[in-house]
C-alpha cells in the first residue's frame, strides 16, 4: 500500500495510505442511499504539501476531531465537481494518531479520543 503525501494523490487512486491533520469538519446530515438512511459529513485533511476533502460516513464522523492527526489506510480517490475527494470504504480504516488539543484532557482520562 503506497504511503503518499496529499500533493501526490491523483484521481482514481485506490489502496493508498495518507497521514495528515484535520483542519476543518462539516456538520452531520442525514441522507437516503440505496442502502437506506445514513449519516454523512466531511473534513479537510492537510499535510505539509496540500489539503484535500475527506468524506465521512456513519461511525467515521465521530472518529476524527479538528486538530487531530489521522492516518487513512486503504483509502480511495474520487472526483466530484472537479475536485478530488478521499473516501474510506468498508475495507479501509482511519487510525487516530493524535486526538488534538481540544481533546487532550479527555484522552488522558479515558485513554481514547
């Protein structure tokens, strides 16, 4: 699985690993999919080279915090409205490496974000 910087990401890539900081996060909203009702949101992932939108579905939404550092494993890239977006499918994962400054106290007391 290639480990990439955000600037190295190209449309259509699959099975990539990228690490960065969450600098922004959108509100949750409920949508209808072909599989039923789902909760969706987004975040902006940034490393030292660039930033990119990250789509978040269901439980993924609560896994990331603004200011936290994450590693996306087995991510894939899609283009929507001429912009690349990262996605994590059922065979991928989000590893939280650092919770972020707002969650430091909670992390120490509960050993998680």
